[in-house]
């Protein structure tokens, strides 16, 4: 019963096949904060790079229009020609900046995931109009994260605006008497300062939100062990899935092995590399290996043994021989009976001496 319940828990990392299927469904990592950051950063770049050229081009056009306004004919055909000319000049002035903004908007999505063409999101679903599902979304982790993000952005941007505008408050009051030719440079400089600070602050929020969205997406893709086994049974026999199942089995075997260490009678070690845990009582025909490992795993076996007061005996030749000759839950080979018997006898004598001392 417990094993079946464990199989149904989505506790295993997804296979590549599961990730590919999610992409085909249009289920991808998407952070709106990242897209917003790219657009604001693009707008800042446009203001820094193209604002001078845009204003100069439009100023020349408008100055000529105003200076020769008396000579402009307002007939139908002439007015249409004038509007066409002005439209072309305006488009020429803002075309490149608009292209930069479009590239920034596209980059904000493409850098998060490769392009996806899926009609899955257009299919009608009852969950989209279900009051219960809507109530669940309202109080979900995503809704809480959005609420926290909103408060954080409001606090950060409000603080940035206050820090930048408060020192310039007296100068802002005096702008009503300032020459119009000086307004644009001041407004541009102040706008760039504010946008630069906002871009820096939103970069932190965007990075944190992307990590959160990725974690949420990855948790949605997780699989139960039963699902992984079902994929393994498919005809193509994906080697990545086979490797995943093998990895899961090894991990579970390791957990069971470490859980058996406290039941051992003795741990035979090579101090730096090998550890073999043996269990023996008088009703057993021969000692049984309940755990073994090398390097880091051997160190972990020794740590667990120390926590449970399991005797540890250093015998490098015997530790190496047993590690190569016996598998988990198997009796030791007969050729090692005498050496192991000497170790277990030593441990038993040690226990008796310790018991008499107590």
C-alpha cells in the first residue's frame, strides 16, 4: 500500500520526453517581469541614443511648417499631400527607435524559451470558467507572488522617484519661468536618471521572478515513479529514460542500504576508501553484507555507524576483498569465513568486556 502511494507521488525529476511534451503544449517558463524589463531597458536605450536625432529631425520639419504656414494651401489635394509628407517624416524619425523596442519585446520572450506554436491555450476548458478553480487561483502561490511583486515594485519605484525628484523640487517649480529651449535637455536628463534607476531595480525583481516561475514550472513537470516506468515500457525505449530509472533505483537502493547500517554487527574498513557493514547472529549460517561503499559512501557508512555505536574495525585487506566479493544482502563467500570470524569474535569479546565493566 505504501509502495503504491509512493509511486503516485510526483517526486521525481521530469524526463526529457516530459519536458518536450510540455513545450509542445505551450507550457513553458514565462516571467512577465523579464519581458517588462526588456521593454523598459529598450525604452531607456532609445531615449539615450535616438532622442537627440528624433527631436532634431522633427524640429526641422515642424519649424519649416510653422514658418511657411501662411503659404500652405488647404485644398483637398494639397492637404492630403501635406499630411503624407509629414507622416513620412515622422515615420522616418521614429522607425529605428520603434524597431529597437520591438526587438526588445521579442528578446524578452525568446531568451526565456524557444518559440512555441501551440493551439493548446486556445482550447476551451471548464477550469477557466469554474468558480472553484478561479477561487483556487485567487489564493494560489502564483497570486501571492504577484501580490508581493506588486508591493515590491510600488515600493522600489516610489522610493526611486522620491529620491530623484525631491532634491530637484525647487528647480521643477521654477520651470514655469524657464526658456522652452532649456526644458527638453532638463526633462531628458531627469528621465534618463529615473529610467536608469528603475531598470536597475526591476532587474533584481525580474531575476527573482524568473527563478520563481522556473521552479513552479519544474514542479508541474515532475513525475511519479510509475509514470517513468510507463515511459520506459514504450517501444522506443528512450535511453535517457532508462538512465533515469536506473538512477532512481540506485538512489532508492542507497537509501535502503543506509537504513540497514544501524542493524549491522560490525563495520570493516580501509580507513580511507572502503567500508563493508556485516550483520551476524547465532541463528544465521554466515554473516550477511547489509551495506558497502567506497570513498564518500564509505565515509557516510562510518558516520552512521558511529551515531549508532556500531563497532568499526580497520582491516584494509579484508575490507577490499569483501567489497569486491560480496553483494548487498548476500552471505560472505566461504573463503572469507575465518577472517570475518576473527573480526566478529574480537567484537564479541570487546562487547563482553565492556558489559562486565559496566
